[in-house]
C-alpha cells in the first residue's frame, strides 16, 4: 500500500521513495563557449565553503591544451538519479525544487553515489572528508552563482516541465 507523505515522496513498505519532480532545474554547460577563466568554480567554492579554492567547487572545468578544448562537469540533475538510488542511507534526496542534494549529516562517506554517477559529477574532498555535488546554490535567491558569474554564457540555468 502506498501512502502520500508530502509532495515528491511516497511511503512504500516503511521506506521513503522520492518521486520524480514536476519540473527539472539544471545547469546546461556549453563547453564550446568556455574560456577557462574559472570564475564559475571560484564563485562556487566561495559561496559554499567561504574560500576561493578550485578543489572545493561543485563543478569542474578541465582543458585539453593540445586541442584548446574545455569540458565542464556539473551535476545534470537526472530525472532518475543513479547516485540517489545507490546511497544506502538515503542521504541524497530531492528538495522542494526537485534538486538532488547531499544531506551531509546523513552521508556515510561510502562513495556509492560517486561510483554510480554516469557523468562523474560527484566529487570527494579528502581534507573535508565529504562529497560534493551541484545543488544549484540552494538557499541563494538569485539562483546558481556560477551561471551569473560566467562572462561568456557557457553555463545556463534551465527549468523544464516534465510530463
């Protein structure tokens, strides 16, 4: 028997199961526009951890210098997130916006989420002993800071209605 708990969750045999959101909020990178200024990563680490440090960002910009091409790795906020399914402690859940978050106080640091992500968009920081993923700057009214800081528009916030 299924009992509705709150919008976005069901109780199925004493287990909370996250339902897909009605809207999907995502950052869409366009690596062809990226110029590797790192404004996005520095702003991200400053917002979340209080310091400008590339290893504390929730996204990664990498470059192939031989081809002068860039790649941007950021959580894709999947409709059916493998990371969320893999977590044995249900420490990854959707918030009221439908965004997948890591609830650090419940995280076992087992790494199952990072191994399950097909996009390599979860990151582990040894010094802080915690996993990171993009949370679209949860709590920031103006939205994702990386999108606002990118001077060339290589990052865009999209909101898609799901059916």
